[in-house]
């Protein structure tokens, strides 16, 4: 074994050096020769290219990482708000409960008139950057009729969005809404109602028809001449067909009346709402209305005298369409005539009583 | 290759036989490889390549976000550098400087010295010994791998309290640690005086 041999060799070397010092010629000490083997990691040693490739791979990976994390891949949009509401960079933009973007920067406007929020959209959320999209800062809302955004009391604020119509053109500048909308659906129709008196209605209040929320008040303001209160409301889903000529809007508020009894008591606690009664006959699509100061009489007995919705596009599936589609044409003309006569009679009686 | 070489493990001096390509001379007493014959090029090339790779990966590893912590909806992204700066600015001087020294400065120093020894050769030959000794001692204190371990421990321990995701820098960091280890593993001190 090499071990024993080596020790022998060493002993010889030492002998040569120290004990045979009296000899005349000094021979070179006899060192052992190193053992030659096959290099087990020979592959690494043989190829220079392997190492250069390794370095190149490192460089490539570093560049890739640098590129993907510094060059943003989504679109940048700007939303203008009057108030930042504690929003800060890195807060999320959420749609349908998931994050589709991130606030990149918040700047105060040069004229101090508001803040500009830059939002970097994720590639899959870029579709919300179209005209008509509504943005708001989600924050706690607590009132008798409404409680929302409670997760933002402790947690981070976030931006919410309702995308505009699907065929709207792309846009990158938006005006944010100050209040979170109550109805988280995209609106099809926006109507403008002019009232002599605002009666305390405010943005965020509901639009109800037969006690069901069909829309939302999005804006309340005085007109240019301080002559009217302009109430802008969004109607959603099928309710958009209610925006037609002859539809009456009024602000529902508590009222004690001998004829109708006590009504609108729920608005004492639940807040005011905008009520509407559609035109009983076919009307044309319309988006501007004069608001009524008091509710029309017997409005709850209202029956459609013809199929409503014809004024608006036909793509909306309503039950009447489905029925006629199956070939069972409902011939309700006589019934309508009878109802119309009854209604006229009632109105005549009303007049007589008054 | 003739001449004598001492085994750097047990110190026994050997006569060097002529080596063919892909052969390695090992110590006759303790089996430690003393000298290996490469096909072509400087014998420092593997070290140089690995050290260069580590040097390239070092920058994304410390500059890009390594952790994305989310607590109660608040996002916080931090890289090693910003995290260290934050530690120091928040008054944790000791911890901040420990991280700065042992996770940023020493590893960088080690990688750069390996590069200098294996490929650059900026210093005079007689200073190389100093550089080598400095590299050896700096290498002992470069603790990127320890930091990596700390991250792993944190992932397991704090994972249930806050939500967090690792950022892109973690991959660069792991690779950088591996490359710098590879470089120092393959570094042959004899090669310093081989040429010139």
C-alpha cells in the first residue's frame, strides 16, 4: 500500500539528509512520486465551453430577471380624485374581488384641485381601461341603510372599478367617483331628472321601482342657473327600459295623506330614494326627465299596457319575448282595453272626489 | 510537468510525474488531488467562469425585491438592500450592519477577489498571496447561504401570521450562492503562481 511505502521512502530521505551527512556527495532526497489517476471530474476540466456557457446562462438569467421586474407589463392609467382618502402606493385595484392592478404613484395636482392616481393594470385587467369605467376609493361606509367596505377600516384602502360598456373605446384618463357605488354592476343607461327641490336626496341613494332597487343616484347638483336640482341616476339591467317618455320620477319621502294613508315611512330610517313609474303605454327612449314633486296617484297599480322595452334594443331577453318565440302569442288586446277603461273610470272618480 | 509539489492536505512533497490530459496527480499518502492537467487554457478558467456568473447574479439578487409581505391588506415589497437600509434607518443599527457586512459586503469582496485571482491579475504577483489570504478570511465571513437559510426559516415560521411571497430576487440569490460556492470549491491556489 502506498502508505507503508511512503514511510519507507521518507525514512530513506531522512537518513540521507541527517545520518549520512559525512558522505561527500549529497544525493537529491528521494521524494515519492505522485500517483496518477483518471480525473473523475474530467468533464469539467476538459471543456472550456461548458464554463463559458455557464457564465452566459447566469448573465442571461440576470438580464431576464432584471427585465421582467423593472419593465412593467401592463397599461398605466390615471384616475383623478378630489380626495385621496388614505390611498397610497402599492394599494390594489380590485374588480370582482380580485386584484387587477396596483397603484403606482399618487400625485397632488399642480393647482391643488385634487389628486392624480397612477394605476398599473395587469395584462389581464387591461380591458377595464375603457371609456365609461367608474373608479372609486373603497372605504368604510356606515349608515342606517348601508354598511360596506368594513375591511378597509384596519386594512389597506383599495380602488374599485366598474368597467364601462364593452364596445367603448380605450381610455387612460378617468375621473374617479367620490362615493363607492351601491350597485356593483355596469350601468346601461344614465338618466337625468330635474327637480325643483332636492328633498335631501344624495349621491349613492337608490332608485326603486315597486320597492326593488333598479338603479342608483350617481350625482346630485344644482344646474347652471340654480333653478333646478339635477339628479343623475344609473339604471341597471332590465330596468333600463323604464327610461322612456312619460316615465315619472319622484323623491319618496314620508307623507301622511288622508287618501293614501301613511306612506314612505321606511325612508325615515332607510334614507330617501328616487322612485319611478313608467309610462303605461309604449314610449320612446329618453334620458332626461322633469321630476314630479309628489308621487302620482295609484302608482302601485300600474300595469304595462303594452310590452315595455320596445323602445330600447331587442337584445334584452324578457319573458314576453320568450313566450312569443315559442309560438304562443298572448293576445291580450281585449284585456288591455278593459284595463284601460277601468283606469279611466278610476281617474274620473278621483277627479270627482277632489 | 516536472518538479516538486507539496500536498496541501498533509504536506508531503511529491515528485510530479508528467500528466496526460484528463489525468490527476494525487497524494500518495492521503489521496488529495495535487495537480490536474487541463486540455487547454488557464487552469483558473472554471473558477473565473463561476465567479463571473456569481458576480453577475449578485446584483439582481440584492437589488430586486426578494420578499412581498402582505399583512392586513398592506403590501410591502423589499429587496436585501432596501431591507438593510430600512433596518438601519429604523434604529436597528446592530442587525442592520451585521446584514450589510456579512450578506452584502463580504460576499461581494469574496467574489471580486476570486475574480482578481483567477482572471484579472491587476495586482502584482507578490500581492496575490495577500489577496488570497484575504479572500480565505473574507470567505469565512461571507454568509449569503446563512441569509438564505434565515429566509427559509422565516417562510416556515411566519408563514401562518402574514402572507408573503418570494420575489424574483430569490432565484438570483440561490444561484449566486451556488455559483460562488462552486467558484471557491474549484479554486486551486497553485494556479495563482502558475503563469508569469
